[in-house]
């Protein structure tokens, strides 16, 4: 992913108002992010533990999505798999994140959901830059580039559902 500015991020959101996008917490460490290793920019809102955000580049356009997720705690013996990068985590390492749909459907309260790594570090898990607990990544015959492409494709599928 190419490096993006705070202004670019705020302008990219598709499922919230311009006012909401103006007020949301954008990471302060944008210049320190490993942009070359990211398939998307994802972060959690430090002031709102049930909110997180994703910005993905698609066809030369940035698409930002606001997400909500429950703060329910699951036991450490429970393991879940991320739908995007196929990494498994114990406990709350994977969360069902929901996004309000775009347009009138979203204003009526309709949303879509996807299970994602709670820390939104899918790109780093795929590349081996961040390691999950033992047994969290299966050995695959796909190359890292193919796994990264699959992660982006799954994220694009999720984003497409926001418009349906």
C-alpha cells in the first residue's frame, strides 16, 4: 500500500458522514507505518474500544470503512480464524467486525460483518513480520504474494457488500 496522509484517510470513508470522518481518531504514527508491507491500513480507536477502521487502496482509490465489534471476552481455549488472512488466534484475537452499509441501506441500520484479526495486523501475519501464537498460521503452498493477494481479494469482497 502507498503511504497516505491524514487528509486522504478522512476523505476516504464511505460508510459514515463527513462530520464523523472529521472527528474519528487517525493514527499519529502514519510516517512510521511499514507501508510496503501493508495490504490495508487498519487501526483501533484508542478512545472507543468497540471501534476500528480500515482504509484500503482499490483501483487507485482509497476506501475507508468504519467498523464496530463487541467487547465480549472469550476464554483462552477458544480459537478463531481470521476470514481475511486465515490466521488463528486464541480468545479475543479474532473479532466479528461489522460495518454499516453505504447509503440509504446503512441509514436504515443495515450492516455486514466479517471475522478479522482484532489487531488488524493481517498483512504482517501473512508476511511473517508479526507472529501469532504457535499454531496460528498454517503452512501454505501459496507464495506470500499469493496469500497477500487473497487477503486483499477477501477484503474487497467485504467492501463490495457495503454497496449491495
